[in-house]
């Protein structure tokens, strides 16, 4: 670990932990009123990108920057997952909900994602939903719910969006779920007229931000 504005490698803080493959990071933050950094990411002792990795798990660490000790090191859920994400408004801040793409090691495909997992850091609860109709997915995105007066929902109050592939028809869709209930029945299914590769990253950008960036680029 090293400070964001570090000017040399001398600022790096080293910690001991069991050797493993660190993969995608969900979030990291400073524990309130301490000098402890907490980290949530997907990791595994063995990794092979060419097949579904049943060993990938959501992992939690806590590092004490004063003592240079790893004070917490535990698996949060025993469900195989990848592509962990949080509400983008609280990246770098203490997180409650983490959503992941669920891997199914029984499906003989690379990154066979067949569902979505939500883990609650506060309660320890893990909820799962299965994509309907044998669909395969990629990275999910959380979108805050909109209320009157441009108000947005709190962390966890919103929608989950994922590009999905329908093996029976060879078509692609955008499926939308309720993030607060994790109901497996989609709120909406948008059929896409062309094939969209599934099983990798995604990004949600609100229209207002796109408009601002577009206006800025038009002045160049």
C-alpha cells in the first residue's frame, strides 16, 4: 500500500499475507477514526484465464498502517464470482453492498456467468439471482434510482444492468433487475439488434455527464 500522492517507492508499505492471485478490486477505504485500510477484491490461490475459475472468491483484508500488520484476512462468501462492483458514488469510501457476476464452473465456457450476487458487508448476507432462460452475462452495473427533484436513491436503492447473451437464439439483450430486492424476474429486457460480446466489463454513464463531456469536447 502506498499513498496516492507518493513521490517514490520509499512510501510503499509492505504487508505479509498468504500468496494468491489478486484479481478485480471491488473497493477500498479507510476505516473511520483509524489508520487502517480495508480492501475487498476477488482473489484465488489458483487462476487460469482460459476456463471458469471455481476458486475465485470475494475476499476482505484490513491493513494497519501503523503496525504494518494484516489484521483481517477472510473470504466473504463461498460463491464463485468475478467483476465485483459498488455504487460508483462511493468508490474510495466505506461500502455496504457489493455486486458480483456469479460464475458457474459446471458450464464448460470461459467466464460462464449465469447470475448476480449481492453481498452485504454490514450483515454478512449474500443474495443470489439466476439469469432467466439460460442467459450468460458479463459485468453488472449499479444505477441509482431517480426520484422527483433529481434526487437519487441511497446505496443499494436502484437497478442492476447487464448485457446478456441468449444461447437458444444467438441474440443479445440488456437485462435490468431491481437492486434492492434482487428479484430474479427482470424489470425490463431490451433486445439489441446486433450481437454484443458478453462476459467482460461494462460501464454506465448518466446522460447529463455525457452531455457535459460532449460539450467540452466540441470546444476543442
